[in-house]
């Protein structure tokens, strides 16, 4: 059976030791009250909630799925009670603005709680995850009046937010949307149109659903420059701020999906619904990116959470599964066979999964740290430095973590052999649930093109130089003999990344097809180097503490790090050659030749 226990020791290692969050929080006025004791208490309580309330519903929620009857959606058995526990515990507003009832916890802390949520029940977690993004958007772009009206009940979990972008004919190219917003003359708008693939668009968890909808005004210019943003509640709001009569917002259907079956993915029809504008006319997409970028990191964490629970479950199976003898002779001669972890190939898979999981945890926390600095630090230059890093790293956090998370679920499933293909072990569900994370919130190919095109090519590598400078400042501290292999290899990988970047920028200046041709391989190369930086930081600290540690935690960290250094990082060699091969091999085949008559 599947198993999950929140990896608190590793989370605390990353938070307190690798990134010294307590020192950072103490240096910023907005986070000074977040002490190590408070952070530890939050993580421990979060572990209890996710292990005991959410994880037991994961398998059953997948088997039951959501039910659609006469325009209403009913979530799987136990979801309403679990959502109530989440809301009553104050978890819905964990990172929210304290002015409106949120708890104001830093992103470095909330990313770790999000990992627990996704690991324990990914489908359930999508409901609060969308609400977190919606409240962030409103806090950033709505008027004070709207914030006072909507944020408190959303932080309480009584109301819950969604994001309504996609239409049947308009996915990535949002400039093609047809949803209309007609001004009524009283400050409100009539919203008409259809949206698809709306996560949590209809359900029975909260008393009201707050839709954030992209639409176009009658005088909108063409393309993305003509998009405005509107808040459209499922139920209109009375004067006393209680939910009132139904708005013209209707669920037309729910999708039947490969995974995340406990998450309602809806067709939502706005049939002349009443809405209010958020932000300025024709500037809606810029405001929506506040939510989209939050969700991209969050979905990256979905990949990490599923990789972690898949690993834990596979290791629990591996302990008990006896098959054949170790190559060097029996390890358990009193038993008919040895546990499968004696076999090098099983260890290869297990170490691959663990190395990427722990690298992803550190990387997500690193991005969270930059978000905290960019939001709370008092120095303008420091804030801008962090914001530039966030811009660079967000597509990597979404795409690389979800790709590696999916790989982790597949390799973990492989460890089971045939048992992993059967539903009762849970492994196949993790594969199905992880697959969507590579697709929604902007497919990973789109993330790669964002990284290569907007974040690297457009500024001629300016953001990349900020990152490589930070890494080299760390390498200057790696003076011990034990860190020499890491320092030398990481410096070589930085140079490889810089050389490839320069080559693509040059080629792209002459032929724009080079950007898209290089994008995915470039993101993977960047991700491998970024994780090498994370692992170097973790190994350096572990080496300093290993001798005095009787638990074996730091020794294991060094060994897993060495696996990453020697058996995973060399993948950059192939990626470099793939990138330098250029676009010609992709673009010369005639279009007609792709089709089979």
C-alpha cells in the first residue's frame, strides 16, 4: 500500500541550515515575527493534517472521482470534511496578507507546506492552491474596497477562487479569447462567454466560488493588449457581505481525465453574469500573470510532492519484496531471497528519484527565498536582484520540477515490477496525477520558450549573468579539499551553460527558429546546473556536520549528492550537443512529409 510521511527532517535541513531562513526573516521587518520555533510548529502541524486528513482520501478520491448532476459538482467522499479542517485550521490564509486576515507566512515556509499537500492528495490540493493564487492576485491588483470585501472570506476558506483563461479555441494564444464584458454603467459589467478546463470551477466545498475571468471590452484592441480582468462570483454578494442570489455562472460539464480525478475540471458558461473589473482596462493579462506565476511554482511543487510520495511508497515496497540474491552473495541467507534493494539497477532507480526529489525541494525553497526577498526586503537593489532571479527561475521551477517529478513517479513505479501497474499499490495513480503537471499552467514546452526567448535571448543573458555570479560567489567559499570535485565540476558546467547561451543568442539573432529549437534542451541543461548548485550547497554543509552526526542523515546526504554529481549531471554533455545541432534538422523536413496518407 502507498505510504507518506512528511519529510520534516529534510525540510528543516533545507530551510534552517542550507538557506538560514531565520537570519533572512530576522533581517526583514515584515517577517521578523517568524521564528524558527514558529516555523517548526507550522511544519509539524501541517504534517499531521496532511498525513491523517488528506492522505487517507487519496486512493478513494481517485477511485470515486467527482460527480456531475444537473449543473452541480459533488467532490469525493471525505473531501468536504477535509476542506473544513483545512479552513478551520487557518491553512487557507497561511501566506495571506495579515491586513485582511491572512497569516503572512513567508514563501520559503509555504512552499514546504504545499509540498506536503500535493504529496498527500494532489487532486484535493488544487482547490486551495487556486485560491492562494487568486488571493495573491486580488491583494496585488484590486482596490482596497474589493480587498476588504473578498479577501477575508477567501482566507477563511468560506469563499474560494478560480482562474478562468482557456476557451475552446484559445489556449496558449490568449489574444484569441472571445468572452465579452459589456459595461452596465454602474461600475459593473455583463460577462458572456465560455471557459474550459477550469480547475475547481464548480464544487460543494465552499459557500461561494470567486471566478477571475479574462474577457474583452467592446472597444478592446486586438490581441493580448485588449484583455481585461474581471471578478465574477458564483453567487452575488449582499450588502452584509453574505452570498446572495445566483449569478449567471453555470457549469456545463466536467472533464473525464487521466488523473487528478478528485479535482473538478469544469466547463464554465458565463451567460450574462455580473462582474467587476480588477485593475485597469486592457491590462488584465498583466494582472493575471501575478496568479499564473504563483501557480507555476505551485504546480512545480505538485511534481515534487508526487515524486516524494512515490519514492516513499516504493521504498516501503522494496523493504518487503524478496527477489533473487545479491550479486555478491546472499545478504539474508535465512530467507529464500534478498530484498530488491540489493540489486544495483533498483538502487539506480531509487537514487535517481531521491536525488531529484531532494534537489527539487532545495530549488523550490531557493525560488521561494527570492520571492520573499523581492517582496519584503527594504533595499531596492536587493529586491530587484531577487525579482530578476524569480523571472529567470519561474519557468524552470514549473517545467524542470514537473518533468523530473513525472520521471520520479515512473521510476518509482518500475521498482514495483508488475505490482506497480495495479491500482491497489497506488503507484500508477502517482504517474497519472503527475502527468498533468507537465501540461497545465503553460505546457513545459511553453515554459522552455519563455525561458529561452523572454528571459535569456531578449536581454542577451542579463538574468543568467545574475544567477551565474551568485553561484560563483558560493564557489569562492568552497575551499576544502572535499569540495574540490564539486567546485571544479560546477565551474565547468557554468562555463558550458554560458557558452551554449552565447551560441543560441548569436544563432537566434540570425534565425528566430533557433530559439524554439533550443528551448527544451536549454531548460533541461539549465535545470541540471541549477540542481548541481543546490546539491553543492547541501553537500558542503553536510560535510561540515557529518563527523558529529550519529543519525547518518548528513552522510546519506553526501552519498546521494555524489550520485547526482557522477551519474546525473553528465547528462549536460548530450544536451549541449543537441542544442548546438541547431534548428535545421528540425525544420528542413517538408510539412507534408509529417502526415501519413
